[in-house]
């Protein structure tokens, strides 16, 4: 249950990504397969466009960290773990933009083909058309399922690197303090930031829990 929940949100290699691909590969007739393939393609293009925009905004935030107000004593340079975390976030965000652009171009070029929809299905099947032995259903290629999630995965890891860097930055300003005079402005900033951040993270995960819907419970509502 926990594993399925963790894999059904941002990374989504199970129900929200695997399911639609399997359905479009195994629809009853050609017309239904084409309809589902076209729907998947259009939704994926919209998703890639959104992810690319968000990744670009994140990259802009990370590249501007050098101009942020210095909170370390005497204007000292931020510790190397902070800079490392942010630089890692920059490269991950750039990779999110690059993979989103590459997949968008790939889908547009496939869509210009005369037999565009069968070509897309052939690609999603892992180029081998593997079938499950038990039901003879076409099984989506595992590499394809994860490849189409790469932009979102890179974006999520970039956000994580930025948040980790912010935590390290605000707390690094308190490392020099002695116990007797620890509660100064830097400590207040660090504590306040931590409280707000943890509350926001809790609300975020609460929202993710509310959006989680096990795939085996959908049919009972029809």
C-alpha cells in the first residue's frame, strides 16, 4: 500500500502512467486504440509543456541564489554543501527542460507520420510488442514507462535539492553561536523557516494522500 502510494504521485510509474498505456495498447478495436492513443498523446504534450515551464522557473530561481541577501556572519560565503545542493538542482532542472523538449519534439515528429498513432503504440510497447503469457495482452515497455516520466522526476529532484540547500543555508548561520547567546536573529530566522517549511511539507503530503486513488477501487464506482 505504502509503495503504491509513493509511486503514484510525482513519479507515477504505476496506475497513473502504466494503466493508460496498457489500455491503449490492448483496446478491442483499431478505432478505440487510435482514440486512446490520440488522447494520451495530447495529454502528454500538455504535461510536457507545463513541466518545461515550471522547470525553467525553478532554474531561474536557482541561478539567482547568488544574489540572495547574505545571512551568514560578516557576509561570509555560503558553505560548500549549500552551493553544491543548488548547483545540483540547476543541472537537474536543466535536464528536466531538455528531456521535456526532446519528448515533445519526438511526439510532434511521430504525429506528422501517415501512420502516426500505430507508430506511437509501437514505441510505447517497447519496440518488441511483448505480451503477458497469462492473458496475451501487450505489455508496455518498462523503459518507456519510466522514460516518459523523466521530466517530472528531474523536476522533483531539482526542487528537493533547492529545499535542502535552503535548510542548510539558514541553519549554517547559527553554527558559530555559543549556547549562552544562541537565540539571535539568525536563529530566529532558522527556526521560523523550519516551522513554516515543515508545515508546508505536511500539507503537501496531506494533499498527495487525498489525491491517491487505488486503481482497483475505480470499477466499483461505475
